[in-house]
C-alpha cells in the first residue's frame, strides 16, 4: 500500500489538518462554528452557566475578554446532537451538526450542505427574567444574526427551517437549519498541497 504518512506524527498531522484544509467540509465547518460561538458573548450569556460567569464578566460587570470562554465547549456547547436528560442542576445546551443532503439537479460538482443548530433550554430557566423573553428564542435570534446570509463558510448561508418544540416536560427546544451550496468534494490535500480532483463526465 502507498500511504501518505510514515510515522504516527505524520498520521496525526494529517488528521489535524482536516480542520483547516477544504478536504472535509464537516470537520472544517464544525471548527468554524466552534470559533464563532465561542467568540459570541451573547450566546454564552444566554446559556447561563453560573460556574463560568466570572469568565464572561469581570467583577465590575465589564466584559472579560481575557476569560476562558472555551470552557463552554464540551459542556453547554457540543458539536454533535445530544439529548439531555432531566438534571438536578439547571443547564442549557446548544448543539450543532453538519450534513450533506443532496446535489443540485443536473449538477454533480456541487452539493447542498446543511448546518443544524438545536437549542435545549431547561424549562426551569427558560425565561430570561431581566428581559422577559424565552431563552431558546433569544439564542435562536443570535444564531440568525450571526449565520444567516453570512460568509462564515466562504459562501452565503440561508435559513431553510426554524422550528420550536419540547422534549417531554424538561426542555424547550428550537432547531434552526441553514443551507449552503459548496463544491462536491472536489479537492484533496496531500503533503500539504491541495489540488482539484478531476471530474469524469
């Protein structure tokens, strides 16, 4: 077999590179979403994790831009769909997924990529008392502001679905799905060099 790596370090470098190279849109998009969410204090505030409030705001109430905002990732923010069960402590979640749905008619070199955000807000904490609005709606509003018709993915992202629901009696939810048209796996990276794959018609 002709492998493009010869050591464990080279294998790891190849796997790590997927977050930056255009070879795999799922990994690359999820990394972009992670960076966008962790640089958005509005969403971090609305997730309302009291353990991290000192990371978000200083003692005088000013925004703590040097705080460890990445603590929210893997806890309140997850890059996969996660269905929380009822918990003794109130906790809210924002999950995201990426998927390939279909290719445009008569066009095999492009694909429709979907980015789905699912918001889970504990019903005991779903109304933001200082505002009087549902937490899952406010998080949804910020997601629309950040992602709809933006160029975060280097191509405009449009909303195709925005639905509210509940999970039994524990969580109020909202699922927002964005769609973007992308090249259909047209590139490959090898030894740090990215090139186009020839398409046979």
